[in-house]
């Protein structure tokens, strides 16, 4: 029953929606409902993880909803990001309203607030459904639902550039998900000779995975190619990545943080489910080879755009493309070590990338720009807390020891070298060096560079305390992971390897 409750709780965030104008009391009601919904969602995701660790997979309605360790990990990461961003959004949206950002185009401030606090619960619900849907068709519907909810968040400010970004996101994402739909249909056809294949359970992932060796091999080969192109588009893998920098730079920062971490995890989750089916049917070489190609391409194509980048939110978007490539590379390498590294990297990246977007949001709101040359530098002098955390989070995301992403990237390299993927290993190091140099140069100059004299910014509790909470988590997980979380990560890795 916990699966159903977990899916329904985000809708608590819709309870406080006013029907007329938004006054201070109505705004506080919306904020409270949003915080309560995502706080309860986080607690329930912890309960689900504990149940999965204690007694194995949890299912409902004859397996229609299903959660194993991989599902529980994705739900926990999604709920964590949603909760932190809901806290940050309170201060962020109040600051936007105070500065007049809501009045620049189109809708009133009341309409903007209703839009944000209505769409985010739907967005989170869709992402949770992705992880809990055993039926591959329902999983596809849920991933499509994340697009429908988030595309309107990209249009949030109503500017011409926002509409262009949303249009690009919808069109490219729509084409990608159409291919994923064909891949899902072909996966169903590949198992048409299985028992109960003529029922709704015939498309359940747990059923197909249990009989993967009996699936039609030619059909599964084509199904995986289409799923890779479809869900790879959603994840922002190159060359299907072009929507990502525009969408991330136009959406409100709390929504961009969710897009860059939780939604990326959901897209990769769909891809992982198809990889497991295909590797059990055909062996790991076929899907692994394709994943390595797309992983290396995504890492490589990010390098020049990061080196010449002028907009720090777009820089974070290209960095997300790079990390999508890193995780797909780990999946393509395969094996126990690479699968563990993948789940560790997914966890660490979720924390670090969310933190980077919150820092970027603080800088953007204070200086009223996302451009490096307009801020010039000296963020640490004007915003000491934000500047210090921004630089620390960037050092973490580019893999500097002792931060956690160094550990996961080192494990990926070790697994790739041990598996004989020498070219991939060399390219991984080469592209990683380029990303390291470009990102550190830009953000280092932004934070530590010379600047005009300016008064020190005051702390904004909702924004800065949520940012500091994530910063503490990022530092702690570099040295210590709670045993239950580590067990969950190991369990998710075993789901990938089939152990």
C-alpha cells in the first residue's frame, strides 16, 4: 500500500491553491502545502527503502506497481531533491516577486505562483511513477508526463527565449519519446510467446526480465536501439542534447535543479531497465557497445562548449550532459564494479548538481544576470557563503579528491580498464581533463576574480539554509555513507547485474 500512498502524497501540494488572487496568507498556504507534501514524500521514500532492504521487492495490484532496490533509490533521490528545492523555492520566488521579475512579461505574480506550485507536485508525481511502474508502457506514460509538467515550468517567465526553449524541449523530447514508445511496443512483441503475454502483465518488467532469455533476439535488438535513442534524448545524451542548455537556463532555478538531477535519473532509470532486458537476452556486448559510443560522444561534445561558455547556467547544463555520458559509460562497461560505480555516481551527482544550481540561482538573482562577463568576478566578496559553496560544489562535481564524485569516477575508470575498454578509458581521462579545466577556470574566475566594490549581500534564510544543508551533505558523503544508503546502492547495482 505504501507505493500508492507515495504516489498520491505529492498532490497534497495542490490543496492550498487559491481560486482568486494570491494574498500573503494564500501564498503562505501554498508554500506550506508544498513543503508538507514533499516532506511527507521524503519520509515515505525512506520507509519504502527500509522495506525493500528488509524484505526485498514490494509490489501492488498483481505487480502493476513494483519497487526493488533500484526503484527505491531513484524514489529516494527524487524525494530528496524535491524537498530541498521546495524549501529553496520559498525564498527564490519571494525574491523574484520582490524584485519585479514576475511583472516583466505576461502573467501576474499570482498566476506565476499558482503555476509553479501546481506544476511541481505533478512533476514529482510523474517522476515517482517512473520508478514505481512495473509495466513498461506505464513507465513510458510517466516519462511523457514529466515532459508535459516540466515544459510549462520552462515557460515560467514568459519571455521569448523561454518560449523558444520550451518549444525546442517539447519537439525534441516528443520525437525521442515516440521512438521510446516504439521500443516499448517491440519489447512487448519480443515476449509474445511468453506465458500470460496476452494480459496486461505481459509488459511488466519483472515478467520480461525473468524470461529474458526467451525473448525474440532480433526484435529486442531493435527495441533497445529505439529505447536508447528515446530515453537518451530525455537524458540529454549527445547528439540529442540540444534542448538541455536552453531549458535549464530558462526554467526557474528550483525547477532547473530538479530537471538536472531527479529527471535525469528517471530517464537513465528507463534506459537501465531496457539495458537489463537486452543484456539478459543478447548478452552485454551489444547494448554495452552502443552505450559506450553515446557516453563518449556526450562527454566529448561537452568539452568545447564548456571551454568557451559565457553563461554559468548553460555551463551547468553542459556539465549535466557530460555526467549523463559518464553514467551511460559506466552502464556500457557493465559488470559488478561499474554497476556499483554507476549507482554511487547517480547518488553523488544528484547532491552536487542540485547544489550547484541553487548557488547559481543565488548569484543570478543578486546580480540580475547569468553571464560571466556581466558579473565579472568577486562573488565570494559580495556573497561569501554562496561564493564559497559554489566553488566547493564545482570542485566536487569535476571530481577533485576527497569529494565523492572522485570515488565514483575512479571506480568507473578502474572497471573500464579491467574490462579491456582501453580506448574508452583514454577518452574518459582526456574529456574529463577538458571539463575539469573549463569548469574550474570559469567558476574560479567568477568566484575569486577581481570585482568592483559592493556591499555584502544579506543572508536569505529559505535560499541559503537549503543550500547550506546540501553543502553539508555533499561534504559528509565524501567521507561516509550511512550503511542503509550504501546497502540500497549495492542492491540497486545487483539489480543491474542480475545477481
